[in-house]
């Protein structure tokens, strides 16, 4: 009888540990996706700053809905001509970054 209780206790411990492992895996994957998104935002910011030096590139605060970056388009006199909302998205091609409006 005591032996059976020990086995049940051990089985329950294993079940709980497996549940915890699965929970930690999910959290790890979510953190990885978030980090990947932040890196993509930084890459897009750098790309825009290099390729559009007259424009103002403004990052949007984390957690706000919509664009991740606002590009204020300016002419050669520094006058604002418009704004473009940028949001990077993942491309499965290594080294490739695309943006969506």
C-alpha cells in the first residue's frame, strides 16, 4: 500500500513538472518572437535613416496600436510633406526585411 502511494506521488510530480516545462516553453517562444520584432524595428529605423536622410524617423512607443515607426517626409527645405506609418514584418528569407504600410 505504501509503495503504491509513493508511485502515485511520483507520477503526480512528473505530471506537474511536465506541465511546468510546457508552460516555460510557451513563455520562451513568446519572448523570442517579441525580441525578434524589436530587432526588426531597429533594422527598419536604421534603413530609413540611411536611405531618407531628410526625413524624420520617429519610433512609436511600445504597446501602442498601429505603426511601429512614423516617417515624417520632408522636402529639401525641411518642410513636412506627409507621414508614412511603417510596421516591419517577418520574412523567412534570411537578411530580408520588408515593411508594410
